[in-house]
C-alpha cells in the first residue's frame, strides 16, 4: 500500500491502486480489511508480520512490489528508497532483491 501512495501524482496512485486491487481479488483479500489492519497496527506492525513470511512469500512480495513500482514508468527516487528500506526491514538484502528480479526477468 505504501507504494500506491508514495508518488504524489493522483493518476499514478489510481493506476497502482487498481493494479493492487486486481491482486487483492485474485488472492481473495479484502482491501478494506487491509487498510484497517494498516491503520490499527501501522507500518511497524506490518513490517513485523512480513518478517515472519517464508522465503517464497517474500519473493512473491518482491516481484509484486517491483511490478507495482514500474507499472507507470521509471520510479522516482523516494519510491525506490522506500521499497529497498522495507525489504531490508523484513530481512531481504538488496543483493537478494536484485537476484530475485534477475531470475524472473525484471
């Protein structure tokens, strides 16, 4: 969700929001519950939960996050920094992040 609103351009946020909602539907997630969770526990709580994901789950999040980030073109610096920072907080190094992206052809 952080990536959806990271860019201050409304049209980019809307495109990313729609994209994220398509994955929410596919994974049978409720976006209102996700927002409630984020509001209740904050980013720190979400980071703590993401730390407990297994390797495959983290890899999926890496791929989806980058897909959202590049959906509207070249990401701005704050978006890149935010994403790398979140990954590092959940135990994903920048080197591992790059390795995963290369493996899937990003």
